[in-house]
C-alpha cells in the first residue's frame, strides 16, 4: 500500500497515507517478531520498535484525512508541529520508561498457548497517549467520511468501506487496552490487516483516488464563476470563493445561512428576466469600482428518486457585457438621432419664375441656393455658363472661346 501511494504522490494527503501504511507495517512486523522472540528483555526491545508505528499511525491518519478533506490546506506547518508534540513525547517516554515508569509500571510474561506474551501495567502517560490517539482517529474519520459525497451509490460504498476500515483497528485496540479480551494478545495489528484489505478494495476496486472529491473541490474553488449549493430546506451547504467575492460576503460564514438571504444581502437591485428564463435574474451589487452586474441562474438538485434534494446557483459577473450593451444602445440611439436630423427636399416648391426665389414655409422669399443649403446641407460654387458669358461679357467670350471659365468664388452656408 505504501508503494502504491508513493506512485500516487500527487494526490492530497498521499504522503501522509504513505506514512500511515509504513506505521502499520512497523507495528505489525514488530509485534510478529515480539511474539516469536524469547525473553522479556528482547520482547521489550521490540515493543519499543512497535511504538514508532503506534504513535505515528493515528497522527498520520488524521493528517491524511484532514488534507484530503481540505484540499491540502490543513494542517499547516505550525499546526503540524503542535500536533506532533504528544506523539514525540510518548515515544521518548516509551524508550526511557525504566527511568520514570510513565508508560508502564510493571511488565511480566504470560503463557498464551505455545508463545509467551507481555502483560503490562500501564503508567499515567498511557492515558494521555490513548486519549490523544483516539481523538486523532476520530477527527480523521469524521473529516474523511464528510469529504466523500454520499448522494451517489459509488461514494456511499466508498464511505462505508472507509468508515469500516477506520473502526476496526480502533475497536480492536480498545478491547486490548481495557482488558476486555480473555488473553493478553493485541488484536490491533491483525485487524489493521483487514482494514488494509478494505482500503485496497476502495483504492483499486472503487478508484477512491481516481474519483477524488478533493480534486473536484480544487477545480470549483479556482473557478471565476460563483457556485452556491443549498439543501432542500434552502440552507447553504457549500459556497466557493468566487461566490463569496462576487456577492460581497467577506469573512461572514455562509454555510448554514438561508440561500435567499445570502443572495440578496448586498444587492442594490434585482431584475428578473423574461418568463422563458424564469430561472435567471440579474443582480446589481456595489463594488470597489462602481456597480457590479451579476447574472444568477438556478438549477434544481435532484436525488436518485427524483425528489428535490436542493438547489445549485451559479453567479457570473456580466459587468463588461452590460457596459458593452449600454455603449451599443447609446451608439444606436445617437445614429437614430443623426438620421432623424438628415433633411431631404421633396414635394412642390413655389419658385419665382423671374428671380428664382423660393417661397418658404414661413412666408419669406429666399434665394434658391440659401433654401437648398438650409434644407439639405448642400454647398454651392458659383461660376458663369457659356451662354450667360456671351450675353453678359461678349468680349471675354470671344477671347476665351467656348471653354467654361473657372468658378469665380465659393459660397458655404
């Protein structure tokens, strides 16, 4: 098992699981040698060897389960150092027990069939070690069982196997420590072998680490889309960091709060979508750089029987999309206003047959070019056509021939 986990070293808690299996191996091997070694002194030395695995096993289990359940965030280095204080002291007290008798105050051999076993009278520190070990086993078991989702049949079987594998060594060790067995033999290494078989089944038969929920958690935590999961009563059971940031939840714990309260707590306004998108609405929340527009979509979370088991809500930042749409609408409105201001000429124009002035709508007679310029924006350049040139300036017409002279001035209104 340790070799297998060494090859899977990238999974959260893999190194702790390697330490767990090594600790199991040291304990089981040391106990086997102890039972087959004659003499109290030789057996006592192998008991000291076993304690390397005995003190490491519950701590390694707790570290593995906590890292697995927290996606590698816990325990931190400082927490690890504090959690190792009791195991290190226990190991030191075990190796130096003849000086203080803190671990055991008396030992003697008892015949158990063809072998001899050590019967011990425990010292005061043994109670501290036992309580600490049981707490570590309990914390790890609870963390791991909670990390495995139970809404899918495959994960339910994994949860059952993991829980059984955790409970067997615990129960066997409790029977031995509290002298509930008819003979002074420690069944813990034996039941650990059974637990190892259950873990082999979960790892290989059910792909425990191939379907690792922690990997799913890392992906969701790194998404820029907010995700909120509520149970059937509308209470939040999971919120990813993106949702906390988008909704402005800050350091307020979201788990356990009502979904509706969490969604609309910081919203300045809520705009429902059309009837065909009843599961979608738009929220406006204050942000560091102004108002932030969020698109909220809801989807029911149904269990295997079809019964409603909760709700999944996604929150997407659509501020840039909203601003782009506003800019597009403003541009369209501007173009429509410009188009409305474009003036065209049409219909009948009352014009003087002599001077060519236009009788406008206000009752004034306006020069033709001024009227056209005012109503269409056209500009005029003035010149003299050949016919008018011959009539008005015959001398210039004879000198210049029939070519049109260049315009003499340019008028803009």
